[in-house]
């Protein structure tokens, strides 16, 4: 860290170093029993790929973290055209625990509309989302993206739907209006080429044509299930909305498992020890974002230019939907609850982790990659927790993250 700026970085090493982690190892206390033995190096920690067929090679490229993808899909064209229209267009893109979810064409925003009796759940989503996002910013953690949380509209507000009649029209058939709304950044779906490759690889041949033509499959996010080896293909039904990609499928595509596991570990540590929440029912997904116009040139850069020249984005629009970046995102905070910094808080966090199964890596796995995913997750979690709790100045708190990891091991032991 430089000066007072906090920063948490992901490590793919089995034993990333921190002063407290080194003390655990040297004193042979609890941490060594928190990591699975015999987890050697795996090809999934190496960005080089070997022996993949063309389709799998393309999926590896498109689903790799921070990969940039160009698309000319009709969706990208629709979003771009919408930026020049004065009247907004809204479209239902999903349904969550809080209610219906609508996207606005031409902008990376979503509006969650509450069920008629569920305003408090949406308000909790707003509060906890904001609290966790603040901690991600405070610790300069960008390895897992969290959507921007913009604002909340209570059910009693008389102006919002009056000012947005197009949204009211789109929502009328699925919601009882007026209702409360939460406006956040949208995690854009994975681009068309990625979706086609996912269908070609994982969808049963008899329903591939239907899957490609299904409008709902355009809203594709990939749930990252590092705690499951049960991924299968060819089922009777297929949907790309919240498509589940299990660890065995991630390994099959030679995606970087350790990078994902390490990022999840730090994100969970931030949610537990910085935001002081149980992270209940949150989700980790692969999604995309558009390229947005930002202030790129410094005053010195401008002074060097020969005169008035165009300095905007190559797309000539503020938000370029033709250029996408794939990232690991965390979302859905409506069930998140506060925890206390004691054993009762740990018990609450462990119970919440049952709900988060199978996103998080599991201990005591049979395969090398399961062991490696768990060790990377646990090591990064404890290292990040040490940095966070180190600012509290209370040495007794340092045992709590280890109790959480031990609790996850006990959960798995009871299943075996």
C-alpha cells in the first residue's frame, strides 16, 4: 500500500504471505489444518492453454477474466441506436428474489421493481449493496466487480413512474404499480458469440435451434460454481439466464480457477470483516461491461496536440456496446444481514455460507483442482481478513476468520 491508500490484491499462490500468515505457519497453529494437503500446481493456474478444440479455445478466450470482445450483435446495435433517441425503452431481463428486473436500452442500468409486499427486502438490498461497495472502494479492490448502486424509489413516491411512463408501461403486466424501485448499474450479458459457443457446447442437439432463437437467452450471465463438480450437458431444458458453470466445466475450458478462487476469497473477506455482513445469498457471475467514455487526456497531453482535434471514443458514442470486457461480478444483496465481531457473528456467516453453496470452493475435495481452489480461496481470505482486521487494533479478532474457514471444513466433514 502506498501512503494511507488501502489495497487488496489477489494471489494465486497456495501460501500468499502476510505477517500473520507466516506466524501461523511457523508456529504450526491452526492454519495448516485449514488447507488441503497435497494440492500441487495445476495447469489451471497457468494462463497458457493446451489441446483445446476450436470452440473450447474460443470459450476460453471469451470467458477469461478481463478479456475484451468485439461484437456486432443486434443487441449492441439496439443499445447504440437507443442513445440517440429521446424516449427510453425498457425491457424485462429477469426476475429476482426482490421482484422483476428491467433494463433500459442504451444505458448500463437496471431497475429492480419490488413485489408489492417486499419493499423492505429491496431497501435492505440498497443498504447492504451500498455498504459493501463502499468497502470495495475503500480497499481499492477491483478484481471482483460490484455494480454501482444509484438510488432507491419508495412506493409512495408520486413522481418516478410519472417521469418514466415507458417503464410503467413495460412493468404493468408483471408488477402491481406503484411499487418501490432500486436503480443500479447493469451487468451486461455476455456477447452473442459467447452465447452461441455456450449453446453449441452445452445444449442438447435436439433443442439447440430453439435455444439460439430464445430471446431470454440473450440475457446471459454465467454463475461460477467453484464448489461443485457436477456440471453436465445435454439436459431436457436449457437456459442461458444465470447459466450454471461448475468447477469441472471451468477446468475443461482451462479457465484460471485459482484467479477466480482468490478473488472470491478476498471479496468474502471484505463482505465479512470490512462491511461486517454475512454475505448471505450473494452470487458470483461472469458478465460483461461496455466501454465508456472517460477523461483520457491530461492537460499536458492536450497541450501537445497540434490544435482542435477529435479526442472522444472511437465509437463516437458515450457508451460503446460493441466493445465488451468480461469480468467476475458479485451481486444480489437483498438477503445480506449484519454480523457481530464474535462467535455469534461467525456462526451467522457460516450458516449464510450454506446458502451460498456451491459458489465457494469446498475443502476436502478428492481432486487436485478442488484442493488447489480451496487452498487459494482460504489463503486469500485469511490474508485479506488479516489486513482488514489489523486496522481494528484488537488482536483477539484475528481468530475469527480462521474460525469461519474451520466452520466451512466442519460443514464438509459432516457431509462425508
